[in-house]
């Protein structure tokens, strides 16, 4: 059994456009396939392929692990990639996404246990071999947007990066560094996978501990909002599901993670020219967003004023490695602590951009935006009244305040004293959210627009 790269590229050309993690759906492209490694030949041929997707403006690279079969098992029908001829003259070969085939996913963990190198793909183990759950079956999670994650029993989760580029993925880099420092608020890194490609190292996957009994931060927060809305007359602090104490603890945990990041990667200072450049970039993003979201015209002047004040700051602005995409969906509450996940940053940015230093207040702003979303998301479906809008705003403000107080208590910069930074970063994030909602969920657009009116100082 053998397949030609040109035939694999042909089937990937159509298949990629139907995957949630593929970023090129609306662009004209051509696909070429490259074989990275053969993990197994029997009983099934399992290979890791790279799809080079070429657009008029450049190229992107996607990882596609494939398992090849001559018979079509019913349980894999949802993972069918396509059919290609056997280059050795045998019957047609069915290609399946190997990450959905429980018969073969254990190959990744086995290779990691043995610290194998296969065709230039290296499997690195960080923990003891007996901590790798090689005998557990895998379950592909359905909630990932930019990667594919597999849970093995209740012990480990393998995140397979789909969109690739040269360099170490920040998620691996940061988990490794904070693990060495003994960081309390991150999951244990168990291993990772990388490839030597085009004379550079590319990150392919990472394995970390899976906290099966932990609760998702977004679910906890939105449950609190539902409890509040179910009570006709109670204030946020009076409702049984009040979240403020957890928001405070989350703020403390975030500050402690920022301190660990500063210790691991260092701290620098933005000079005046760099401040001006960052403010100009925010203003440029607003200009671009106005073309897609005309409603932003009502707040544009106020937002540009916020960016101008940012550029004119006279105080030192300390910058360091940060999370880069912090929100309630990136945190878990265990029985003992909050754990922060996914230090990959925004997948649309380059690895170099995601590794760049930034103000920790940007992460604070991201979490505050998430509290606004949690407070108002229910109103999207149930409709809003003046009373429900008031109660949602009250819940958001209570938890925003609690988070900031916890962040300060945990050793972080007091967000109240960084009001200019916080306002500019919140505005920049909410402008991004407006474009996203206009494109994908127009009925959610009022959520960021309401915040932008507040940030711009308009009615």
C-alpha cells in the first residue's frame, strides 16, 4: 500500500475547506501535500502529512495525520478524508483523519514514551514513562476551533496543532518554563512532538495533564448569571450563585502567573516610539473595522481619543510574556485552584508575534471583556428588558471589580492605576469582537457595541 503526494493533495483540496480549524475557507488556494513521517505500516498505514496551502498573498501549512484503509469502518465515516488510488496497484485506499481513529492514536503516546524519532519527527517525554497513559483509549474533543485535542482516559490530553509554522509553539514553551518554576496555576507538561522541516524546528503537538473533575470558567460564570436572572428582585451579591469570590481568586491566580512569566522570560519597557506605534496599530484596526461594522462610527472619535491617551503616557509601561488570549473559556477551576490553559495566543498571529512582550494589562482587559460577555450572552437568546440589562451590567461590574481587586492582591499592577492602558486594551479587544460578531454571529453584535459606547464615553 502506497499513496502519491499529488493524490493526497487532491483530496485535501476539498476536505480542508470543511474543517473548523482551517483558516482559508473564503480564499482561492491550491494545496500540495508533503509526507512528514510514517508512524506505522501494519495493521494500518499511519502517516503525518503537511498540507501546503498557497494563496495569492502567501502560503499556510496544516498538519493532517492520516490512517489508510482498504475497508471503510462505520465508526470512522465522519472522519473520511477521501479515496485515492494505490500507487502499488492494489484496490483504492480510503484516507481517514487519524486523530479520530482510536485504533491508532496510541501511536503518539507510545512514541513519546519511547522518546522516538521517526523520519525527522521527534517525540519528547518530559515526565516519567509510567505517567504516559499509553493503554488508555482516546476521545477527540468537539469543542476545539484551531487545533484537535484528544483525551486519554482521565489522565492526559494531547493537543495536535493544525496550522503550523516554524518555531516552538508558545503553549509548549510557556508550559515548560512555568513547570520548571513550579507554577501552581498551569497544567503539567508531559511531552511534546516536533519536526525538523526546511532546516527549522516546527511544533506539532503537546501532551499535558487532564483535569477531569475541573469546571470550566465560562460555564461557572454563565451559571451564576442564569441564577441571578431566575431571581426577580435580587442584586448580584444577593443571588445564591454569586461568582465574585471566584472572580477575586481568579484575579489572584492571574497575577501569580504573570509573575512567573516575568521570572521565566524577563521584563522590558516600552519607549515613546513603541507606544506611539502600538497606538497607531490600534487606530488602524479601528479604521479597518469601520468598513465592516458601520455602527462603530458612533464611537470612533472616543476610541481614537483613548488610543491617543495611550500613546501619550508618561509613566513607564512594563511589558513581558503574557497569555495573549485570556478569557473565561481558557481557565479551569479545580478543587484547589484556578488553572490557566492555552498559552498559544491568538492562532491568527505568527509565532513571533505571539512570543512578543506585551503589557499584562492586556490579559486583564481580555478577562474583563469575558465578564461582559458572560453577563449579557443570555440576553441574546431571551431578549432584553431595561431590568435585565441593568442586572447584567451589575453582575459584570461586580465581577470585573472583584477580579481587579484579586489581581492587585496577587501582586499585579492595580488596574485602577492603569486606567489609560486598560481602556485602550479593552477598546482594541471590543473592536476585534465587533468584527467577529458581524461576520459570524450578528445577533451577538450588541454585546461589544454596548461596551464600546462605555469605553468611548458616548450615550
